[in-house]
C-alpha cells in the first residue's frame, strides 16, 4: 500500500540510524535495505553528522542507540 498520490515504485522509507559504527545497527540497516530499492538508510555517530543528516533529508524514522553516550541531543 503506497502513500496517497504516489505510485508503489516511488514510495520510499528513509531510516536514520544514530549509533556508533561497529555495533549491531549495521545489521538492521542491511535488513532494511534488503527490502528493496525503495529504502534509503544512513548511519551517523557524531552530533555534526546528525545535524548534517537532518539538514540533508527528511527522515521517516530515526533509530537511536541508548548506548551512544557521547552524543547528547
């Protein structure tokens, strides 16, 4: 089921993962990308990267690791 006004081929889920590299989050991103070309993912770990990601795109979901103590938002 696509969004109103969009065809199924142009529907896109944009997922932003806020987690340090090397954690299990990459497996989650890989699983989401395995759903097809209509999924866009990005991983950030630092405040500057997060701010840039939020400026660059509109994200449908943000997944935040509670163990990322160095990032205070």
